[in-house]
C-alpha cells in the first residue's frame, strides 16, 4: 500500500462532500433578452424527454410567449406564498424543492433578492443549499451581476447594479454556457417588443441598451468565460503532467532589470498585450549569485520606477529570486505557459559574458515553447 497517497480525515471529508454535492450549470449572458431562460428551458425539455427527473423550481417568463410555451410540458414546483406588508407575494419554495429531491432543478435569475421571511436572503444562497443537498441546479446570470465586475459595469453603463453574486458561483460551476447574440440583434428584439413592453423598451434603448454598452458587456462576458476555460485547461494539463505550451491564447512575459531603458520593453509589452487582448507579466530577478553586483540605491529606485510603470499599464508584476537569472526566467515561462518573451539586447561586457554567460543566449537555447523578441536598448 502506498502510504503517501492516504488521505487525511479532513481531505477524506472534503472528497465525500464534493462527490455528493450537486452540479451547477449557469447560462450566462451579457444583458436581459439574449435568450438565457429560453435556452435553459429548451435543455430542460430535452432532458425531460429522456426521462430525467427534472423540475422547474422557479422561472420568470416576463410575459414572453415563447418562454411560456417552453414550460407547458415540464413539471413545475408550486411557488411559496409569503405575506409581506399586507401583500401576498410568491417566492421559490426551497423546503419543498429539497423534500422532492429531483435530480435537477431549474432556478432562474441567480442574483434575485428573496422576499423577507424566506429561509435565505439571496437566491444564490438557495442554490448553494440545493447543491449541498446533492441536487443539480441549472440557473441563469447576466455578467453585470458578478461581484468583481460591479465597479467596471457601473463605469461602462452609468448604472449601479444592486444585486450581485459572489465570483465563487461561476468559478465553482461545473458548466458555464454563454448565450450570445449580436448587440444589433438584441436591440432589434427590444424594438419589436420581444423583451419589454414598447414604452419601456424605447427608454431602455436610450439608456442601458445603448450599442456601446452592449458591446462592452458582451466583451466582458466572453473574456470572463475565456478566463474560466483557461483555468480549466491549465488544471487539466497539470493533472496530466503536460508541460508543453498549447497556443490557445497568448501570454506575454517582459523581462526587466533596473536599467531605465527597460521602460521601452514595458511599453512594447503593453502594446503587444493590447493587440492580442491577452495576459501579460513583467518579471525581474533578484540575483543571489556571489558574483552578481549589489544594486545601488540608484538601481533600486530605477527598478521601482520600472515596476510602477508596468503596474500603471496593467501588467502583473513578479519578482523572482535565485542564483541564475536565466534559469529563473526559463522556469517561470514554463510554469505560466508563456508564448512570447520580450527582453532587451544584452548589455553585459565581454568579461561578464565570459564569466557569467548571457541571459539572452540561455533563453534562446533553453526556451522551446515561446517566441523571443530581443529589443535594442
């Protein structure tokens, strides 16, 4: 028996929790009306026809006939009636859903705030309760309700989104499916009255549904999904011991030192990252080799200025530490699946090159999976 692979009690408990936890699928869109609920119900009908034990827990049709038509053959959970301020309101019945224990339940509008008197304050908390009970959940979400994007969305649209969900929901989802149509097609649907009543639609077209807003929100949605896919791919490669760089997207690494000329490299990296709309990193190495010259106060100041510029331009900044600058850069590039390396032309003297070698030459020799751009300084 291999004792190294024996789980601790805590690890075993965590494994059991994961195995018995329900799976979450999110239909993600960039604005109301792109077709999230319709797509969710279409899938539910396909599953129901294949005899899956699936239940409509709560779906908001907003009076859209095509959405209502999708529900008519599906089993629907009766809504819970709650008396609030003298009015009888309807809400998702979490207790009834858990007692019925379907294989899968549909719970629309993840960011919704529950009526006071409900078990949980927010609907996403209801969803987490269902998942913990071992029930699979299918839900819908618009990108503007993601907590980490709240400030960005307000800046784009001028609208403060009050109802948000934690990023962990989308990060831990078993599946995220983007429902995407062009902004022009969405605005056309709005004008035709397919999303809101005509008077509401006309106001919306001049405000939240301006074409510029929709283009920006659409890009946010696609980028968010790409990041999630990228993380899943990286996890897969690590699990299967795959070290080669798969050029599914660009990742740029800019190598800097305290040399003031490195600002040119940083700006070059920023422009290249903007062109590819990709992740980029600015990396320096604190060399601990006994022959490495000790940085002066002027060197330290210059390096800090370079790092500040990199941060201002949107780079992730990293300081590595080791006896060999080239080894640290090669290992880092491999670990982060870098596809392009930007480095300055070597400025070591002939004597320094003979004694300690050339970082550029070593990169050219050791790096097999990335393009190397040597920029004159």
